[in-house]
C-alpha cells in the first residue's frame, strides 16, 4: 500500500461533492443489505472517516473518526492479508483477531480501494454489518467496485486527489478499442496431484495509469456502451496465442452472458476449435437463460468446455450450474481460502466435488494459496486448482513453464 506521507486528510462538511457521495453510499448500503457504508481517507498513519451513509444502524461510526492504520481492515485488504469481501468476519483467522472487529462489532465487511490519478490507494469505500451476511459474494464486490469508481470522480470535495471524470474514461476505453490496446496474461490451471498444467486462463490487462485494474476498464466500457466490444477484443487478443499452446492444454476465456448472446462471439469461438473453454461470468445478470443455453449447448456440441465461474459464491452461480449443465465448475476462492482450517468449508467443498463427479464435470478450485489448502483439496476429491501457489498471471511462456512439448 502507498499513501502520501505529506497529505493531511481532514473531514469536510458541505463540500460540493458530498451530497452525491452520500447518495451513492445510501444506495450501496441498501443494495447490499449492510448497516453502514462509509468513505475514508488514508494518511501515512491513519484511516479517517470522511462521509457515511444517512443510516448507520448500530455501527458506532461518524465523520471525523480516526483509527491507527495498523489497526484497520483497509491496510490488510490492500496488502492481501484479508480478502475484500468477508461474509463472516468473525470466522476469518486474521479479521477475528483485530481489536476493531470487537470494538465496532463487525460481523460482515466489504471494501474497495479509492485510487488517485497515479493509481495509488488514497482511501476506501467500505460497508459494515453487525451480523454475518452470507449473501456477500463477488457480485457484491463488483457492485462496490463500480460505486468506488463513481466516488473517485468526486473525491476532490474531500481533499483527496480524484481520478479523471467518467467522460475521460469513456474516451480512453474507446481509444483502447481503436488501438486494440489489450495485453493478455495467462494463469495456469494445474492438476493438484501431479502439478501438470492442463489449461491456462486468459486475463486482460490495460494501461495501469488509466485503468489500475481490469474492473475499472470493463466498468468504463459499460459506461460507454462498449462492454461487449471490449469483451470481444479481449477474446480476440487471447485467441491470437492459441497456436502457442502445447497439445492437450486448453485456453479458457471469460465471457458474460451478454457477450455470448452476440452472434460474433459464437462465430469467433467456433472458428478456433475445441481447445477453447468458455467461463461464463456474472458481470451482467442473465435475463434469458433459454437464449444463453442455446449458445452454450452449441459450443458444447462442438467440443468446447463450458465452465461456470465462482461456484458457491451465491445464488446466481448455483443457478448457472443448474441451467447450463457445465462441463467444468470453478469453485469460488471464498470457499477455498482457509479450507484447511474450516470444517464447514470442507463439508461444502466435499459436497460440490461429489456433485461435480455426478454430472461428469471437472472441478477447479480457485484461489489456492497454501500447501495446506492444496493438500486439503486433494483429500476432498478436488483434482484441479488455480491460484498464486500454483502460478500467478504471467506471459504465456511463463504460465506454461514445465509443460512438455510435442
């Protein structure tokens, strides 16, 4: 994490952007079913509350509250020690030991960084609840990320360096489309027993000064009405490397239901043969499962793998499994992380593994980060995994390192 050593964040009242920010906080709090949503600023040593939702429920938090940075969730989210979404904070081995968890009575947490013009974090947009919230998942995190992008345009009202306006991001994303300015990296999917790379997932990267994360780029594309165009471009850039894969290794590509409904997507995938797997994401809701399944059935008939991403993260992913009958299921990292320490997670993973075998589907565990997690997953019947322990997103040659050729 990087903060400005010389910047002194002070709470403001009645600033021009404050009503708009409070409205965003109110909407986010209501949508996610949390007790409070708040905006904070980061100094070199503290987190300062700059704005809160109109309703704060039982959470004892107000504008101007300050907490030592070392005692906060935000510093641990930014450093990767705790995930940005915690449906049950008291069950996480790091969060439950923090004094702030007991002091504020935090049962559930969701946080997204706010970034300045240089892409560095200058604040956080967070939601808290007293009780656990099992509905918090990757969809909730995406909602918060989009809200954070809106707040970033108004941070100047609070003395924080704000990111360029939405109109600038729209212009930039159209430039990405015109110049085909997408860089593709690949993360390996490996057999947890042998370490053999069986597939690579294609992931898109963009100019970090304009889009510090892919979420920012795809949010800008949605704002510009170019979401499908950007997904298609990302797929084309990834598929350009398909010929560099060794025999027997597949490439998986993330596509939303909206993109899959576009005939150009199906034509593109079918033209590249069955070495391509499709991961159906939940970036946009599915309004017409009949139309989506007609596409996935056609792809599956042509030999393509059809995977459902983030299984176990919420109702939407389970409905995907029921409707799409996938040939591969990707187990959400929220279930995988800490599975060696949590009997509830282990029981659920074992059940999903049995279900996957029953429908003759691959099961891939996402977010494998420790040897203990890998060993536990193997004991539970999960054969394949993906995560930092097994390989970070990297150029294709690095992702395939150790794969025999010919």
